[in-house]
C-alpha cells in the first residue's frame, strides 16, 4: 500500500531531521563551550587589568602627595634662602661700614704720627 510507503518515508525523513538537529546541537554546544572559555579568559584579563589600574592609581596618588610635599619643601627652602640673602646683604653693609671705619681710623692715626 501507499500508506506504508508514506509512513516509511516520514520515519526516514524524521530520522534524518533528528540526525541534523543532533549535529547542530552538538556544534552549538561546542561553540557555547568555546564562548564560555573565552569569557572566562576575558574575565581573568579584566581582573588583572583592574588590579593594575588600582595599583597605578595608588602610585599616582603617592606621586601627587610627594609632589605637594616637595613643592612645600622647595617653597620653604626658597624662603630660607631669601632670608639668608637678606641677612648677608645686611652683614655686607655692616662689614663695609666697619671697613670704612677701620680705614678712617687707620688713616687718621697715620696722619697724626
């Protein structure tokens, strides 16, 4: 009968479709496993990158603090140098006055003798 052949055709067709679906699902499972592996690797790299960024952030913060401290130290040093220069200038004036005084005293004493 024609019905038996139709049933046989449908069963064969169904078996071929089942085989195709099984192959496609197997490939999809393989691709999904590969995607999971790549995702895990990407997460690992992201974690490493986050650690590096955090470490660099700490270093930049320390450098900024050191820069502020250094700038403060430089300003104090400049102020101290300015005070020393002023003191030296005053001392220079006093020394010149002393030299003039001693010179006048010496010349004056020399004329009298």
